C-alpha cells in the first residue's frame, strides 16, 4: 500500500468515488515546511468532480513553523496512478515525511502552476 497525504479535494467523498471508485478512510496528519496556496483548474472533469475551479496546492517553504493539516490515506499502486491523473499538470508528486514520522506521497506546486493567491 502507498501512503498519500491529502490536504484538499481528494478528501471529498465525490472526488474519491470518481477517482478511486470507493470512499477512502484515513488518519489525520500534519506536514511541516509547507503552506497552502491556490491554483485555477481548467480540466472540466476535475471541476465536475470537485465542484470547484480553484483548488488548494502545497507550496514548499522550508520553514518548520509552516504546517498543513490533512489526512493520510492508504491506497494501492493503481489508485496512486489514478490520483496522478486527477492532480493535473500544475502538481507534482514527491515523497515527504509527516510530523508523525510516516513517509507519504504529497502533491506540490510545480513550475507550471500559476498561483491564484496564497492562503
């Protein structure tokens, strides 16, 4: 199983059903060294699933005082591939360590991401 840290729309039930075909159960987690920004989404399938065209996006700050709360889901390798498809071109998947010490995948802003604003 793969550990995936979600801080945004992948926590929504409808997005989980559309992306993975099932509801996910997870555990609360905290990630340090990141803040949440916002990015405009243009893919109509993703917008229809999340009901939003502005999605949160992780921005690396390197500041240990910056924290993002989320949920870690355990998913299969195939489900991780579906998450990669859902997260579009503005995101890149990298490995990170939650405050608990758990290694997990996270989606962060890449160089293509045009931020709407930071929260």
